[in-house]
C-alpha cells in the first residue's frame, strides 16, 4: 500500500512556489498528520517548504481542534527565554492574555496562535496554560522580523498581546503543550526532510539514496506519536539515520540544480542549531524511562 501511494505521489510535480505549497497544505485533511507530511512532503521544492509543512502538521497533531484551512503558530519564546520560569505573558481570570512573544514562526500568516502563558504560581512554580488566540482581533499585534539567512520563505515576528481573548485549553501549558510540541515537531520535520530527499532521488535516479530514504520514511511512518519519552528515544535513532542519508545524498546535489544545492546547504543549518536542545530532550527522556 505504501509503495503504491509513493509511486502515485512521486509522479506529481513539485510546488512551483510558496503560495502553491501553502494552498495545498491548507486544503489537505490533516487528521492523520504524518500522512499529510508524506503526501505534501514528496512535492516540496526545498527545506523551507518542508519545515513549514512539518510545523503546521505537528500543531494539528498537538491540537486536533485547530482549523485545518488556516496556518497556526506555537508562541512560547519570550525575551528571557522559553523555560517555564521565564514565561511572563499573563492569563487573567477572564481568559484574556497580555504579554509579548519575541520569536514566532509563521508570524503574519498564522490566524491561530497557541500562546503559552502564566496563570499564577503554586509552591513557587509557575502555573502555565495554553490559550488558543485568534490573530484577527483587537489586542493582537504582529511585527514581522527581517528574513533569516536560512528557511527564508518562513516569516518570523514578535507577537504583542493586550487583553486578547482566547480559549484556555485543558492541561499544563508546558508538559502537555510546549514540551510535547517540540517532539512532535522533530518527528514531522524529520519525515518532511526525508520525503524531500526521496523526491529528489526519484527525479534524478539516485537509486542508493532512494533506497536509504525510503527506509527512513517507512520507519518514521511507523512511529506512534505518544508517549513523548519513547518517541524522543526513537527519534534519536531517526536523526542518526538522517545524518547518514544526508552524507549519501549531498555528493549528488549538483544533479539537483544550482538553486536547490545552494538552498539545501543554507537551510540545512537548522538541524545543527536545534541539535543541542534535541539531545537534551533525548537525555531527559532516557533518564525518566530508566528511573521509572
């Protein structure tokens, strides 16, 4: 079944630009988020598209009630950082949110904002909640940042909130949302990037690369998205396989075109930037599993 599905999807043309990509992603049923990444990831033209796809689908897996035809953003990071004790954005008793998020991915495009905010303290520890905020309302201001030197098609910005009304979601804002999201995001990004390589290997008849990419895609599709700790450990093995896949693929980048090659090396830096935090999540997950 998977092979037949892959054969059909690999025959489709890659997205011509970000608008065509965006329309396809937002129109796709994201109830099975990994299948959406597979279907759209095999048509991505670059890592910017693959990352945006993975980011949106990871959010759908985290909050299934999100409107599927709209972009969404996870809003955690503030000027002091993203640790629970560094979150200053406040949620009042009326369900209104005030504060500032200093780095929001897909800013300006997202109509749904998942904001992690503080609702007091208990025992010296912050009580964090996740609040779903509609971007198109009074009290919500997005200021776009200059484009980054990687993933240049993905906008980022600063989010300012002043008594913005939102829907308070059940659960803890950190353990049930921001922490889980990072693992889901890693899973979906790894799959999307592997699909991008698989597409290029198919187009340019790189049989060895295609075989290795197909194996990694199959492994990632077999993962269960919960519980978080087991998934973190499995992902560590997946990223090791992805590194090996990149080493096999990169000598052939010249066949994929000068533009693709240049963008690949520029955008691939995102994996190195996130490696430290990813390793910390893996170490913590292993410690919790072994000290059960």
